[in-house]
C-alpha cells in the first residue's frame, strides 16, 4: 500500500532528484510524467498513487495512467493508451478514461493535450513549408 502523504512530506521537505528551485517561492519538477511542470502535492507523479499525464512520442499522443493496483510492478506502473490524431476524439477519450478522477487532473491533462496538439500542428506546417522550398529550388 502506498502512503501518498508520507511520500510527499519526504519529497517536499527532503530531497527529490526531480526538483528544480528557481526562486524561493517557485519550484519546478523535471519528472517526465509531471503534467504541469510544477512541484506541488497535486502535480507530483511520485506522491500520487492515482495519476495521469499526456506525452507525445514521435508525433503520437499517449495518455499515461498510473493506478494503485499497478504499484507492485514498477515496470507496468504506467498504462499507455494511444490517443487518436483527431483533437475532439482525443478529448473525448481523455474524458472517458478519466471520468471518475479529480477535476484538477482531468483539466491539466486537457490543457496539456491542447498544447501538444498545437505544437504538432506547427511542426507539420513547418515540415510542409520546408518541403515546398526544397522542391521549388
């Protein structure tokens, strides 16, 4: 059984290898599964037994879900769910998968999906623009 509050008290008041403190009041987290980039109790993937985040790998978005039932096997701790390329379908799938989760996690993951989707669109546009310039030369 995981004790989230105990883990957070150790991470917050002790040492965490992912913590990066820029200013006295602002602390960032470098963990790849952190949905916000901030180091706080709600955003810490280490101190939450139920956590979800969205990551992009080679142009494809994935929803990573961590549940307490998988804590005994660190290799299988994160369930990887492929999201559709269509933005509205991906939002609907995030809503479906995180239906009974805290609103904070759902909202932050939707924000992250929006941000990732927008930069993937920009990458595709830049790639097309580069191909047009090389083909016209």
